[in-house]
C-alpha cells in the first residue's frame, strides 16, 4: 500500500529483497510516509522516537547515541539507505523518505558488520506512474518555517521522474539550536514493471545549524557546600556558547540501480552508489572556573573547544539475487549476493603553538551566568 494513504505497510526490502513483514523472523517496525506527514516528523531521529524500545543519549562529540532495547546502535554501521550503508555523521532529514524501517535483533546475517541491537533502513521515494504533486508548509514558534515539495511526473508508458525539495529555518530560541537547512533529491526510473528496470537518483542535503553542547555541572567546595538558598536557577533558553559555534554538514550521493526479473518470483538487483559527506562542528564546552561557595549572576563560565571537522568519501557496489520456488513439496527462499565497499575518511585537527609549524592556541573569552548571548565570536 502507498505510504501516503496508509499508516501500515505489509512489505519491506530491509532484507535485501522484497519480502512480506510476516515472513521475516525478527521484530520490525515501519514508520510510513503518512505517519511522517501527519506528525510532522522532520528528522529521522524524530521518526525513530515513534518506535518502541529505542532511546537516545546525549553522546559526546555531537553524535547520536542510539540505544535499541539497551544495545547501542552504531551510526557508522547500522544505518542504511535503501539497503546500502549510510555511515556518515549528519542530521538526517525525512523530506525524501517513503518510510523508515527498524529491524530489532542482530543484523549480521543480512548486513555483515553491525551491532547486536538492530538496523535502521531509510527507504527513499521512487517515481511512480501517476501524476501527483504535493506541497507542505509548516510554521511554528521561534520563526520556524518549513516547506517541502514532492513532485511526480510520468514521462512515458513505463518511465517517471520524481523530485523532492525542502527548505527549513528556525531561530535559536536563545538556546543555540537554530536550524538552517535545504535539500534536493531527484530520481528517474524507467522500465517500471518490465523485465529490466533502471533507476538513477541524486541526493543533496545541506545543514548549517546551531549547536548547544550542554550546561556545566556545579561543583561546590568541600568546606562550604552550596545551599538551596544560594542556588540561582538557570534559564533553560539561555545560551552561553560562542556566537560562532556551528554544526555544519553536507551529504551528497548518487545511485544507479538495475533490477532484472526472471520468470517466477526471482529477481537480481544491482546498485552502485558514490557518496561525499562533510562535517564541520565547532562547539563550546562550558565549565565553572572553580569550586563555588555562591552561585550567582557574576559566576564565571569558561568556554572549551570541541571541534570535529572531517570528510568522508564512499563507494558501494551491491548485487543481490533473491528467489522463491517450490521443490519436493516444500517452499524455499534463496538469498545470495555480494557487497563491496570503499570508505575513506579524512579527519582534521588543530595544531597547537607548542607543536610548531604555525600552530595556534585557541583562546575563548569567558562569560558569566548573568550575560548569556554575549555575541562573542
């Protein structure tokens, strides 16, 4: 059933072949496009929150620490797009997703490397043989504005083009969590329903968001612990990081796929994907300057440095043969394939002055509890 029309689905391709959910001997939860639209689930993280048994922890370094039934999911090994690995760190958006599939339990039989918790598969929208266009506009507090367009146009008896666009902005509401991102995805599919079917798709996502690295612990002195009368509650909307702190990243990939259908319930699917991802995170870690006897508006806060700057280039070739047949009065299913991957990551680090060669010591000015949003750059 089409995701736009139903809150449920009966089939999945998370097992590297089209299968009915009831035939997979593991627990699977599917968040359909209708659920994503009805609940305004803008990110994959929001979509995963709709499933049972999954939690998120505040991981260091800006990564998302996903826990499924108590087991950690690796963002570099357990997240997929259309059954192919999606190992980069970036804020994944739902503007081009038909559904999100969550497989519980060890996924090593299907995907090789991975964790015990399970796997997350993002299924992109595909062109269909119908003339259908949709434009969604969302407004909210703190100048939140989101526009998503989905345009599908047949170009022949067995070919169609589909384009998805997205633009989202929001103020930082005083807490550094501003949003500024745009996305564009296009897919052309020909030979739909025929013996040989091809799909060419391109995807681009650009994030230029703010980042809030958390609030400091208050450490009282041993001789004079802070009492409840001297504590001053912090404004949860206050932002003490640098005005130049940013969580910027891009995701670009192109995919070419071919499906050959044999007689009966057998098909051979081959996909090639080339991807390039960038990450530029510059955040401030806030700390109190020393043990405190009194906590007030004049209490000083230091700003540490947390930079994570890296590039990731990927190339995947994946070919899968799936077949269903009956022999000797027994129904059989065969899955066979090959998965080749090349991942190259470049990580950049700052060189200090003590290391020479033109290195510098990054020094950030202090601030006080009573002066949030001081505009320091």
